[in-house]
């Protein structure tokens, strides 16, 4: 990774090796191939078949330059995967073509759950994707979420219970709460995940007895809100642009369904 612009990520490199697109001294390479120095390493990239149909799906673009973009991900769509309707398949029609020499088809560089709304980062060049992946790995991208949770809740805390057997850390602060005849109490909670495990925030909040409103997987029987979606929103991203070194702080306002429950709440002003 880093040698071939056409394989900007670890997963892309593994796929290229699996499909025998990479050769060492003229022979197909495998993940067991040892490089001692002096070998000739080559990659053959077949022409991509043009898709038979185009996904028509408009996205809200909150920031974009030649290297990366930040978009609003709506609920009810996968970021990537085998489905035709994904954010990944919709990016190219919504973003401008990069003028950089290593421009590629735009790709998401992290994930949000199907039902989660909010900010999603995408890379538009091989170098920016590698750099953004490195920022995520070094925890240099600050992410803030908001959720509405059910039940009596402490004002703040740190949840450290493992997720899928792996270390996981989530910080939370209750910023507002209201009485609910159905749920007893609903809380507006600011969340800062320090690790990025799958469903981490949903699992962590459920583990302390405060599941996210509308969560059909980790909610409590009898307290599942149906038809309104999951009340979890990726609110802000904060990082140093890996190419231009510009300080990027982008926020995405709370969805209207949050505002119906907490109509007067305003986000805190912060200096970064």
C-alpha cells in the first residue's frame, strides 16, 4: 500500500493480490510472498466494466475540495456493500471530479449504520484516502454524535465495556431531558466514541440501561419506538486536512425528529 495508486487501501491491495493482478518477478504474488529487495513488482489493472445502470440519489454536500468531501448521510441507506443503493455508488454523481493526478472514484473512508444519520467522510484521491485512513487509525479525527436515550441517566460518564470482545470506550454527557408519558424520561445525549467498534454507541448505551430511542436491536421489549427511525446522529467532525493542513470542523444540524422532542436546545459554541 502506498506504491500503487490504483490500490490505495489495504482491502484494495488484498483484492488485487487475490485476483492475481500483482506479480513479483513475473509470477503471481500471494499474501505469503516474501519481498527481500531487488524484485520487480508490477500491478495490472483491468478496465472497469461500465455499470449497466446508474443510481440516481441526491446527496447533501457540506464540504468539498479536490481531495475529500463531507456529506450528510440520510437514514435508510447503506454506506457500502453489495446493494445497488449505497452511498458509495451515489458519490460519483454528487461530487465534482478531482483535478489531482491520483484522482479516483470517490470512496467513503468510514462507516455509519444503515439507520444512523449525519456526517460521512469520502476521499477523492488515492493519497487522501491513505491519509484519512491513517488519521482514523491514529484517532486524529474527532467525532461527536447526539442520541436520544430512554430512562433515568447520569449527567456524564465513560463506558468501557468490550464490544465483540474488543476494547471499546465511549464518553457521554446528558445535555437535556424531558418527561415522557410512554418512556418515563427521554435524554438528549452528546457522545464521543474513542474507539470505532460496530454498533459501539448503541451497545454501550444499552449496557447502562439507557438504550437509544428507536433501536430495534438493543432496545427494551415494550419500549421499542417503531416507524420513526433510530435517534442517533453523527453531528460533527474535527480534524486537520491531511493535504492542505486546513483545520476542518464541520457540523450537521440535528434532524427534525430530534427537534420535535427538544425544540429549544442549541448546540454548545466551541473554539477549536
